């Protein structure tokens, strides 16, 4: 029995999602758990698994459509099932199936028999075989019941001339061709024109760099590009850099590390800095705020996000209420968020509500950088590498592990003096972590 497939709700705070791309086409057989499409939110890109086995009968919302949660996006049922009653309440216009004819292809053969809904009458296996062979069912004469096209009809069909070979095009290839003004009739392919065929033509046309590769942004990377552009144009930002002597920080971690290991926990510098920032944010409430339209919202607690780099892009889950939690709980929750992110299981609720973000590039030897603010937050702290550096203490030269802190702040709310005071306070805590106990 046919069933409406609705926009999923991946988290309590999710209200709508955007269909990045469909992985299946109308007429395709689908098993329960198959990936139907990729869905983007303003924080995350998720693969949406089919809740039902059957055949994709209709795509209600096309690539790029933004849909409210629990609104229908597709229909799955049995092959050739009548879904008119299911859609009686109204639906969006039909979306092209996965195989679309090139605009200048010849007219449909009169021999093709269509159903009342305009679909060609063919068995599921015949459709699959025709797609694999790159054949247009509209040109094949059916010999089955009521003119239905059978497997034998597909196997016995021979195009009468080159003009009868109606080229099939995948939706992604069609979209890429339209965006790059490519004439699909000039694309070489073995039957159906796919994304790789259009990419090959584009690469070839971009002389003299014959090795250039065209990679359309999609999924998480597309979302990141959009959000970073918005942040860059929204916040008048200034980055302030301050050196910190990490001697006390390293000793503090060394003393606590054995106790954490007894509890099966990992303690990193990130965990300690998260706790330090939470404490400092309570002392500087304007930095622990968000600017929404013309309203400054001061948050009562510090929800600290940690930027996690992955092959597909950057995620920033956050630990809620770091100001209220002991260091051990912050460490445990942070490591769990990292594990979930790398496994692709990040919960939407972990990505929203952050009030301040840390970005650590110290492991790559970076000694100074300007991180971009994670909107609608007002500041982000860049953590740089610890470098053994000659410094003068008490009139004598000694070697100390020095670490730069790079604070990027939104100058609409945080002026230079406030940013400097905040950064100075963080430095005081890191150089003497015992202050956290005062």
C-alpha cells in the first residue's frame, strides 16, 4: 500500500529541512533503509533512510526545496499503484524522473502505451533493463497485456537509426549542464549521460589546465560555505592575539591525568580551556551573548562549542552548561560528541544553542589565525600551538612553552577594551588554573 514519505525531524529544534539531492529516481525499487536523499539544515547534512520498501512512485519536492518537518516529500508503494486518492489533498507538481530526455530529442513514438496518469506501461524489470541499456521506453512497442512493455520487448528492440537513440540524462548531470551552459547533445557517454560525463566535458573545455576538476558543492560543504559567507558579511570582526605561558596549564593537566585515567576518561587541553572559558564568560556576560536582529540576548549559562574537522567539513557541537559542570563531565561529554561526529551520528540538538566556540589548530603547528565567528555567537577563540620559546623572567632568559590565543570578536557589541580584558582573564586562568577553585 502506498505511503507518503515526509520530511524527517532530526532533532527537537529542527523545523524545516532542504533536500540537497535525491539518490533515487521515480520508478526505482527501494529497500527499507536505502538512502532516499540528503537533507540539509542550517547546521547539518543528514542521509535520510527509507522507512518503507517498495517503488518510488512520486517525488513531491525536488532538489533544493525547503520543506517544513513532517510535510510530504515523496510517495513509496507498489509498482503501478494508483496514488491519486493519497494525493487528493493536493501536492506539488511532478518532478522529472531520473532519466530525462535531451531537449532536442525526437518526439515520442506512438507505439508507446501510457497509463491514464501519463506513465509508460512497462514491467519494473523492463524499466530497469531499459535504464541500464540507455533506451527510451517511449520508443519501444509493447507486446504484453494491454500493450505493456516486457523484458523481451526491451531485449529485442533495435534503434532504427542514430536519431532514435534518445539520450537519457541523470538529474544531477542535467542540473550541472544547465548551470554551465553545456549542450547535452555534445556530451559523449555510453548510453545515459551521467554527472561524470558532464564533468569530463567541462574539464576538457577548461584549457590549458587539462587536469582541472569540477566539484559542485553539496551537502555539509555547501552548508558550511553558505554559513561562513553569511558570518563574514554579518559581523564586523577584529582578531586579538595574546601569548600565554602554558607551563601551569601543562602541570595542571599532568597532575589530573592519572585520576581521569582511573575513571576511564581522557583529559585534553581543550577540556581545560573549555572550563576556563565558561568561567570567564560568566565574568564578561556581553561576550556570552547573541545578537539577533537588533536585540542582544545575554545567556545565563555557557554552552561551549568545539570545532571538529572531518573529511566532509566542519561540525561544531557544543557542551551545554559548562559553567555548572565539573571538568570530568566536560571531558566525558566532549569526547562523546567527537566520537558521534566522526561516526556521522551527530544529533541536531547538539549543534544548536552554543554561546561561544573554540577552534584548535595547535596540532598543525599554527601559531596565529583569525577564526570566523559561529553565528549568532559574538566571539570565537582560536587556540594555537605550544612552542618552546625564550622569555625573560626575573631578568633572566629561560625557555617556556608559549601559546598564542586568537580571539575574534564582533565589534558591534565587543569593543577592543572588552575583548582585551576577556582575553587577559582567560590567560590568567590558564597560567594559574588553581584560580578555578577560588
